[in-house]
């Protein structure tokens, strides 16, 4: 798996485009075997029918936990550690940094991919 550089983007919208973004957070999800199909030639394909709804659920769960409402979310399936750090450090805070560091260690130890979510929150004045 480590020899194949993997980067697949999943984009989802939760609000009308006319509404504003009021903030953002990143989150990182481990990939399960069922999320991917590995072909005989070694190529890896994300099973969108499984992964996409799962990522919608993770987005909504994070919004509830953080008392936010979703504007949109961009998720990237990647096994590249540079990409992980670029996407996960949406703001330079301790929570983002420790999450990225944990995922970095996990990826180096297992050689596997993670999915990095970039969650954009709806501006409170645009809740209506
Ligand atoms: Zn942060």
C-alpha cells in the first residue's frame, strides 16, 4: 500500500452557497478495510458507496459535538504524510497539532491511509 500514493477527495455541501462560512476545524479518520478495494495489480480504489456516507456521518457528528452547523466539508483520503499535515493544520492550535501528530505516527507505523476532513461551519448569522 505504501508504494501507491493515494489522494482521493470527497466534497460535500450542507448549506446554500449564498450562506457564509463562520469558522472551520479539521478532523482525521482512520480507514477501514471495507472502505477500500485493492485490485490484483496493487491499485487501490476507494469504495465511494461506503466511504462517502460514512464521511457525511462523521461531519454531522463533529458538528453536533462542537455545537456548530455545517456549511460544507472537504475530505481527502491520503497515505501521504506531507498532505496529511497540509490539510490537518487548518489553524495552528494544539488540538490540530496533536491530531496530526497522532495520525502521522499511525501512518508511519501501519503504512496505511487516513481521511482528513476539513469542516467549514455555517456563520451563526446565517442559520436561518
Ligand atoms: Zn485547530
